[in-house]
C-alpha cells in the first residue's frame, strides 16, 4: 500500500509570528517599556541586516568579491543603507542565538552600528540586553521568531512598516491607562486623517512632540500613495522622553526617512531645538492637558506668545497651539493637531487666547473624534486645523473659495462601529475619505451642505454669539427625536400593557392563595 505524501507544513501567518514575539518576554523583565525596547531593538537589527545583505549582494554582482568595495561604507550609505560589521549582521546574531553571551553580542552589535552610522547616534539601546536579567533561552526564542519575518516568506511591499506599526500599536495598548503611558503612539487611522486633510505633498513637516515618529511616517506614506516624490518632503521634530526619542529615530531610520529630531531629547518649550524655523506643515498629538510645562516665572515674555496672553502653567494646551502657530509659514502654513475636548470651551486665560485665535482667523476646522480611539485614554478628542491662508486660491488642482470669517465644525462621535482588539475604535479608509470629501467640498464651496448631527459651517458672528466656544454641538443641528413620538398612541400602548400586567398579577395571586389553602394554610 502506497504511503500518503506528507503535507507540507502550514506557513505561519505574519500576525501569529508577531504575536509570539510580543509574548516572548512578557512577565520576565522589568515592565512593558523594557519589553517593548527588547523586541524593537531586535526588529531593527533584523531589518537593518536584511537591507545590508541585499545591498551587499548588489555590490558583489557589480564589482565582484573585492573587499575594498564590499566593505566601503559610502557604497551603503549612498543608498540609504546602514553599514554593519560582520559580528553585528543578522546571520551572525542568528548563528549565536543560543550562546551564553548572546546578550553581550547584541549590546556590542548595537554599539558598533551606531559607531559606524552617525545618523543613528543615540537611537539604539546601549548596554541594554545584558541588564535585562533574562535567560539565554528566552532571548533565543525571540530571535528565532523575528528571524521568521522576511520578504521571502511574506510578499508585502511594506513589510518593515507593517511590523513596526504592529509592535508600536500593541505595546501602546499593553501600556494601558495612565497619565504617561501609551502617549508615544498615535493611532494610525487618526494620523492618516490628518495627512489627508493638510496634504503635505512637499516642504517641511514639523512635529514638536513627535513620539515614535508616526506623523512623519504617515506624511511620507501620503506622498507615496498619491504618486508624489518623497524626496520633496523633509521632517523635523522634537521629543522630551529619551526612550521615545530613540524609538522615533529607529522607526524613521529603518524606513529610510531622513530626519532631524534635534541632538537630544528635551522640552520643546524650554529648549526649542528648531528655534526660528518656519515650516509649511505641522502634524502633532501633544500630551493632553499637560501640567507644569514651565515654571511660574518662565517664558512669561516668550516670542512665541506675542500678541496673545501667556498660557497658564496648569495646562499646556494653548501653549502647544501658540508654539505651533509660531512655526508655521506665515503665508501658507497649515497645521493639524489633536487636543482634549476641554480646550474647546476652556475659560479664563485660555478663553482669551481662543478668542484672539478666532478673531485673527487662524482656525479653519474643528473635528471631534469618536471616543476610545486612544490607548492612553477613553475620552473623545478634537482634531484642530489651523491655517494661515484661508483666502481664495488654487491648491493641489482645487479652486478654493474665500473661507475667511468661517470655521467648519464636524462631529464624528457616532462613527464608532469599526472596533479593533474588542475595544479601540479605528476610522476606516472609507470614513477618512468621507471626512476629506466634507472638508474639501467646504473649502471649494461645491457640493457642501450643512448636515444635521455631522457638520456645520459657522460664521464668526455665530461664534461670537456663543462666547467664542469651539464645541461643535453649539453649531451643528441635532435632531430631537422625542418630537417624532406620537404621545397619545404611546400612552395608550403603555396603559394597555399595564392593564395586562395587572390582570396577570391578579391571576397569579389567586393561584398562590388556592395552593396554600390546599395544604391547610389560609392566606388573606
């Protein structure tokens, strides 16, 4: 009897491999952040190593096995590939994955790559793996899982991006609730929405609180998806958390995105690393309601706040707005950024600043997002569009009307049906396209109409009447569905149901009395 041919082993899905990586060190080291950095560091080594090996094969094919060419750093750097020494290359790491000194090997690899590639200075974890306190078997298990992720197994145009996006997202979710946790990552669908609205086709994109660099990644993706030239976009930014600053540099470097995040992690407010810089585009997700962003006597006469009141120490929301406004090109600069909803109605000093922003005609659109889109908070937040040019002009082949004295309000709080990981809301590509259509139609004046419970174009006169509130609910029409109820019919129905309930209750009571009488007990 002929033996049945053995079935080829089923290939693991990319998601299952990434899940295994995610769980490999869980519960074995000091907290979620170290877990994240351990995985992300190895993912960086893997993809940097893959790009190096691919470029090395090209050099070998062109120049032959000539060490002077194969080891020439400029031959790699000219193609945006990091040069990697032999003991830092991924095949070497895999071959020594089970070694007793694997943690030392990894730390040396990180140091060597930084040393030979100045753009990576300060980006990679140093003396990190040897201090994790994990067993060599655990590190080997993680290396083995990451080694399964390669282009030969998965035909994915943006495999690097997909893997990085996955880990940044799930580690942000794992961080859970908390004032400082999860802030390094802004959900990708929100960043895509911002990019689609402000359209950073060419020029400089700035993020004053760049987190892990997601705004920059999506701005480059936007250009590529619209058949633009990524070489026409430059990205600059700043981040105050050293760990997150390194994560951003890794994220951008592995994707080949040239960047300037300053020479160190530091406060944008008290140590601006891009002073006097003007940019065409800003994309940002500042920490919500950030307290003690300056000392009581600090920055009280700062150039960024000229013409406005100085933002209060207790909340940096309007400090972020004024800082970003000071960076925008005065002719055509546009910014898309997120703030907690409280900024829409905040009074006192913040109210004064908001009034001046409205009177100066800097605000173009206010878009309230659904709840539970963020991994660090379940509150609804607002996307602000600030634009230095609301005049009639032609932009990206669209003829824009004069929008001075007008603000578009959009409320997306009911768009919460697309749920990720059983809790977190995402905007679908179709929803993002719908918001873009509303915004662009409003800008051109063609095919736009105010829609109840969705959008409203409000004049500055209407906004003045509402005491300069920017809450969309003050302007968008909401339908009172109670007015649609036929009260006489509803009351008749309710009364009929109550009569049936009373009748059934009397029958039930009679049956209980009869039962008790049957066993010799009387009931009144």
